[in-house]
């Protein structure tokens, strides 16, 4: 394996991009979906299960791992890859988003953010430099700069202030990262809320600093889908074409399809696992609620065409039963089925872009979703 | 596969027995441990996971399945094997034990028992005939008679009354079973509490009725281990040697070792999965509480010698982390490790009996448990 990060753009089809990046833990085909392994586990699945869904990279959360079990502890145990038995690439976020959403008594300053742990109330400081240090201790293949992420809607001057602070933190992150690089990549994060001028300023300044990749942050935080897609559509072309583009925390299968159409290469989202734990399946027929009584006597599989064994093996009646009975296996199977569908969707998009038929794939995929689930028996 | 049940006693070593029974869904080596699949799932594990632990048969609970999703529904969906994707043998209990422990407003009569479902309060009647009918609908390879199971201690006349009622229900179960047999086996259940004379009367009367196998019921319900083992020791020889003997709802690894030493062939218990969900591992070093802080920095595996991949793969530090973080994967991995250890223990006992060295195996196993877990790092 190489000891540095590289990205190759293999093919474009309209704004959609087919590429590959290489890390010290292996290559990842893009567009790529990264399952979220918040607490050093993709909830409910073994690492082998995650690989069998087709995932080539997972995301780890700095905020959760720094609080429990602790970054220094994971480093002493050989790093996050070894700790969670995941031998393929790992991207870690910077912790900024969860500090805003999970912790209490936050105090934001130029220096960083101090907060109380949601676990034990301990006072913790997170600075751009500490976020880089933690991600190096974890051994992330891709680290993210610390940024300030607002909920939308927000006043323009507040969005501008947060974007400017995030830029200064990007500079400090880059300087800190130079000391711990060791084959890893650092991504900058474009902020600017729903203001295209601010997004443009952020993208331009980040590009001047120079990163191995660029994320579009601060979206999927309350705004309508069309606003999100508009920002993505305008922001993606402002970023260097020879670097990967990562839309953070997004999204539904439809979000992924539309964002790839606008030039995004990477995604992460808890939806496939979180919704799977609550009885919802994502399939080629759209979203299916397994707790609905219509499935109680339905011997058909959720998706007979899926390449993953879990989707064709178990009957809807059985998945309905497990969901109603709140059995762990129901949560595990639906999380697995959902992650497998997300990966199948990404693989379909990659093949379509490579073949210059992304438009057809997008239309056919949407048509099947709109047609909806199989009619009841 | 044969369309009838048979048991072959292959070897004895003292009172310990090495045997095999054959069902329409395959053969089972005894002494055997049956993981409990209460609600048509061994909690947290896929059927494939269960097989990989070495299990050759699982138990299903009539009480739970009759209430949800319903026996008629499972039959319409092709039976329990197909419903839960478990192609190997299944033993179902009669529902009697759970009626006593889970339902409310029970009313016991000569005819049977009526109760309110713990799920929705619906009034349900369970008779010996209905218990047989349900188990036939589920498609169980081995069915159990309906019996009345008391908690111990209990007054002798109450134990005698319940034992006599269970005998009359055994007769009715046998008559009902003759109509639905279809290759299946029916086991009678010895009752009589901690009274050896009553146990003897029950065993003798059941043998006169004639069953494919005999269970020792009404134990592990509050009495000390030495009382349970005494009853087992005295009751087992009262049962026909050419039929399998099943000690219901037992137990810890030590219970299993001691009961095999006294002539028991089959066991079921929720301990390996229930305790696994609560952070406890059963290993060759005894029970280990993974939530204990001593494991937080321990990179060693739980059991480097286990033949099952889960036990040597994950560090104690990781299992501790998953347990503290209440992650599903921790519950899944510890349940898996525990079931694998139970099966390894059973395989060890089978090999030892076959080799005429059960006494040595028992002493060596106990010595390792008593030596306890590895010393801290």
C-alpha cells in the first residue's frame, strides 16, 4: 500500500464523476458511500458484515471516540483500524458537528470550543490542533479540519462569521497536520450556509490553503432538499476538479443520486443504519416500513434482485415479526439490507458514469422508486 | 433424511452418555446444548451465525410464537424452519413454563390453562391438545407435552397435585400427538419438584405411557444447585436408557458438566445469550464481566484458544468499550462467543465420553474455571 493519499478522476458524465482514491489502507472507488461507525462500530454489524455490503471505507466520529474510550487509549491499542478490526480506509470527522449537536454548555472562542461531555459532564476543549492530534492518534486515513457548523436557517452575518472562523481554523488545521501527516490526507470544509457568495469565498480561500480533498459542510441541517442541491450544484464547480468532493452527513438515496449528478464523490450518513433499527428498509422500490401490518403474511423477500444475501433470504413476514417483537436480529438485518442497497446504488452510479449513461440510470432509478413497492399479495 | 425420530446410545462412561438422535431435519450429537430462539430468533444472531457456533438444534418457544406472530400464520408461511431460516432440527416447548412465568390472570383447570397474553391482554386457552396442535403447526422436530411447572420451594401436596395433573396431561398429549405425528417426536416431562418419591412415580408413569424422549422439568426454578443435581442424579436412572434425557432450562457451564456426569443428554438455556447481552462472557477461564474497568486497556483477546473466530479476534478493550457504550455489536459478539463456548464445552464432553476419559475432562475443565481468568496485564 502507498504511504500517501492520491485521487484519480477516471471519467466524467455531465457533472457526475467516476474516480478512485488510494490511502495507506487501500483504494476506494468513487462515488463512494461511507457507513458511519460512530463509536468504533457500524451499529449492529461486524466489520466482515460491513465489507460484505460492499463498503470500502467507514467513518469514525472524533467527538464520540475522544470521550470514550479516548484517543490516547485507542492509539495505545494500535489505532482505530486495529481496535475495531476494520482493515480498510477510515475517514474521521473533526468532532465539530457533534460538539454543536450533543454537548452542553458549549463556549466557542477564536481558540476553539470548550464543552461538557454528554457522558459524564467532564469539561473538554477541542481546538483545530487537538482535533488533528486526535485524528492522528486514531490513525485516520482521511482527517477533517475542525469547523463551526450552524443549523439553517441562520442570519447571514452569523453564517459569515462562522464561515470566516472555520477558514482560520482550516489554516491552523493545515499547519498542525503538516507535523503528523504520515501518509494521511486532510480535507478542508466549505461553509457559508445557504449563501452562495459566502460559499464561493469559502471554497476559494480553502483552495488557496490547499487540501487533499474538499468537503461541503453545513448542509442537511434543516434546509429543504432543493436548497441543499442548489448549494451543492453551485459549490462543487468552485472546487478543484482533481480533488475528491465530500458532501457531509448526506443523505437519502435520492439525495445521493442528485448530489452525484452535481459532482459529489463521497458521502456519509447514519440513515441506512438508524432507519434500519427502526423498521425501515431502503430498496430499489423506495422506502418500506416493515412494521406495517401489510407485511405480516407476506412470504416474499424484501428485494429478490439484491446481490446481498440478506435481502432475498428473509421473508417480509419474518422481518415484520422481528420488527414488531423489537428483536436485535431485525435491527441487524434491516441495517445490513439498507447498507447493501446504498452500496448497490453507488456501484450502479459508478458503472453508469463509466459507461456514459448516468442520465439513463438516474431516470430508471427514480422511476422505480416512484413506482413504489410491490403491490400487496 | 428419515421421516421418523431415533436415538442411538453410542457410548457410556460412568453415568455420562454419548449418543446421537436423528430427526427429519438432521442428526444431533449428544450431549447437546440447544440455543434458545424464543421469538423465532436466537437473540442477535443470524441462523448462519448460530450454525457457526456449532449448534445442531435450536429451541423455539410455543408461548411466544402462539401469541406473536401466531402458529397458524407460521404454518401458512411454511413452518418455523422456513420462517426463521433454520434448516436443522427444532425442539419446541409446550408453552406451559412461560404461561406460569409471563402471563397474568392464569386460571388452571383439569382441562388446561387460560391466561391473558402479556402482549395485548387477549384471553388465550392452552390445553394439552392445543399445545400439540401448535407445535405441529410450527413443524417442530421434537414436541413437548404440556405440564404444570411450579417454583421451588413448594408444599409437597402442591408438588404432588401438579405432578399428577402433568401425568394426565401427558396421556392426553400422547393421544393428540398420535394424530399429527408425521415423523416428529414427543417428549414427556418428569415432574415432582424436589421429592424423589414423586419424581420416581412420575418417571414410572411416563415410561408406561411411552415417549420418544424424557425431560426432567421443574428444576432450575429457585432451588440450590446441589438439590437440582441430586434430583437429576436420582431421576436419570429411572428413565429408559435407550431414550434421550433432556434437562429443561439448565444452565451454567458447571450445571451442564455436572448434569452430563449424571446421565443427561440435552439442555437448553437463555444464559449464554442473555448474559452476553449484559456484558458477561463464558470462557474456559470461567465467567468474565466485560464491563469491568480492568479490561479497558487490555489488548488481549477474550480467549485465544477458542476455535470460533469471534473469541480470538476482538480485544478485551474493544469488547469492554462496546459494552460500556451499550452497542448492539457488543451484545452480538458476546452472545456469539458464549454460544461458541457452550458448544465447545459440549464437544469436549462428547469426545471425552467417547474416549472413556470423561472424569479427566471434568476435572481439567473445573480446574481451569477455578484457576479463573488471565491475570491483569
